[in-house]
């Protein structure tokens, strides 16, 4: 039926090819050329700017007059075609009145088929993803899959290709996770923070380098602290030893520098001269070159003898201190 209609549409159009000519064309061109030459290279200054505007207006007026004639001819020349075009469009509208509903029906059917294909593709994606233990949301669907030219076999191959890549990537990622965890376990540190570097795009090798560098800094810091603690401990040990030695020397000096008498001996500080005891008047001056020294001696005698001895030593300038063995 369709071929029959097309065969009967064999029709022709009669038209006469028109010719457009310009009367006195040579004279028109010569007149315009002379007019143009009149103002060729025309130069004006600020004083005669008004004259320049007048020349411009006159030239534009000539060009407008010629162009208006062109428009008038074009309008008259196109009138037969405009009428013909209107008739053809009217005939085409008769066809569109019938074809438009058919076109709408076809588009509606194609949209229905497209939606059904999308549903089929979605179900296929879900089925293949679950069979391969892959998250269906990780499969990227293409708009071109809904085209009629895209067969379900091609779509299935594309889905399988993505699934294979996803599983390979997951295996690679798990391998990198295992490497990072293993290194962290070896150093006895928490791997949580280091694993987050994988999500940022770092490779396991790069993360391991960072871990080793971090642990090296920790070891160096610990060694520095230990060395500092050992240094301070040695200084404290030396300080205590020096303090102990100084105390020992002080005690030794205290034990040897005084002359100790019996408890009942009167010293320089509390001695009261007895007028009835004779005290030697002869005094032996100490040589200036002799250095004083301290001795501990034990003296036995009567109270009178002790007083005489004490007075004698006082006369000689000998310092006496009471001995206290518990001091």
C-alpha cells in the first residue's frame, strides 16, 4: 500500500526561470563611480566636521536608494515561490494530520520498550552482581544500553567485565590492607590510622615507608630520652658521691681539729681565775712561722692542776674546747 502511494506521488511542477536585468547598468555604474571618486580620499578637520557629516549622509542616501530597489525586486521575484510554498505546506499538513498520531504511538511504544529493557538490565545487573558477591551499586550502567542496537549479550559482557575489574580491585585492596596490618603488627602499633591512607590513594608501599620513618623517629626520640635520663642519673650520682665525700671529710675534720678535755675541765669561755692558785708568769711566744694544729689528748690530774694547766694554755693562746664524744 505504501509503495502504491509513493508511486502515485510522481508529479511535476511547471515554472519559468526568470531573468533579472538592470536597465542602463553601465550608466548607473559610471554615475556611482564618478560620485564615489568625487569624495575619494576626502579629509576634513575639526572646523569642517559638519561638512564631513553631510558627505557621509549623502553617500549613505545613494547606497540606501540602490538597496531599496533590490528589496523591491526580490519581493516581486519571490511572490510566485511564496505562493507555491504555501500550497505545498498545505498538502504536507494533510499528511502530518495522519502521521503525527502514528509518530506519537510509535514513540510511546518505544518508550515502553525502553523502560522494559531498563528493568531487564537492572535485574540482570543485580543477578550477576549477587552471583559474584559484588555490590550491584558498583556496576555502572550506560545510557547506550537502552538503544535498540545494544543487544543483551553485549550488555551482559559489559557487566561481567566490570564485575571482573571490581573483584580484582577488591583483591588488590585487601592485599594492601594485609600488608599494612602486618607491618603495624610487627611494630606493635594500631593500624586504623594507617589504613585510612589507602582511602586517600596511597599505596601499601608508600604507607610502609611512612610507618618505618615514623617508628625510626620514635626510636631515636626514645634513645635520646634514655640517654638524657642516664646523663641526669650519672650527674645525680656524682652529686651525691661528692656530697657524701664532703660530709665524710667534714666529719673527719671535726674529729681531729679540737683539743678535748674531761667534762669537768674549765675552758677559756667559763674559766674564773682562782686567786689562791699560782700560775706561771713566763710566757713562751709561738714562733710566727709555725702553723697551728689540733690534737686530742687525755690528761689526768687534780682540779687544781687542771686550773693551772688551763690558765697556762690560755696564757699561751691555746684554744680549748670541751670534748663531747656523742656530738
